[in-house]
C-alpha cells in the first residue's frame, strides 16, 4: 500500500497550490485512493476518496473542499450530487462520460486503468467530467490519450515499469506528458511526487 506526498502547483506559472498526502492500494473492488489536501501554509483544504472497479470505472467518488462536497459514481455515464458545506443545497448531474477528472493525481491513474492502452497504439478519446477545487463545479471535457512507451527500470526493490502517456485537450490542443508507475504518478504537469514510502502497487492484468 503506497503512502506518499504530492506537491501540487499551477502548471503554467508554477505557483504552489498545496500538498496531497495519500495512500492507495488494489483491493477486491479494484483500486482505492484516499488523500488529504492542505494549502502551502499547512491548512487543511479538502480530501479525495476514489474507488474504481477492476475495469477502471468509478464505483465511488467523494471530493471535499472547505465549502463544497461532491459524491459521484458511474451510473448511466457518470452521475454526481454536489452540495454546499451545510448540506442544505444540493444539485444533481448526469453526463454521458467515461469518468471524472480533477487536480488530484488519482484521476490520472484511474484514466490510465480505464483505457489500458498498448504502446504505440492510436490515441483514444476520453470524455470526462472535471471537478476542480475550490468550488467543484462540474465541466465536461474531452481528452485524447496515447501510451508512448513502457520501460522497465532497475531499482533496489526490483524492476519498476514506467509508462509515458501523451494527453491532449480536444478543445485547446494543449499537450501534456504524464509518467506513471503502477498506481503512482511519478510526474505530470502541476504534480510532483515528493515522497513515497513503499514501491507502487501493480495492477493485475
């Protein structure tokens, strides 16, 4: 069960956005990721709890910020309920999309697991519902994912397979590179892995 810390920053001007302390592990349901987020000054700003099934579909998602909470899952596309901190005002939503996305590295791992791409294969289009702090307002977007390469690297604890993805935004044309090892993001725009206490977990085939 990997435990570690990601540093989050603005991918354009590198302004620090905070820290995400996480732990994650494959399980009988598929894979679960839980994290606590804090500001650069150390104040708690939210949390992430995501469970995906063996095929990479979101079984359960709960995002929380200081003022908002979203609960979602794969149901007739993806379905969610967004509430304020008091829980008095709730809005429901449903979109014909594949999964959710947001600032958390968890969403990159989940998307890669959902797609299961082969190196060098044609890019695959993915429709996502983006939920971005601090207000977690849903926005539908399309991305194109391609697995550029998968390489094994020798480490003290054995071979580590690193996958390099190219992720393109269908609306803006912006292209990003994402590096994954098992269920851990090694590097991605706006994400830096600062600490990891155990090797990444590998998913069953």
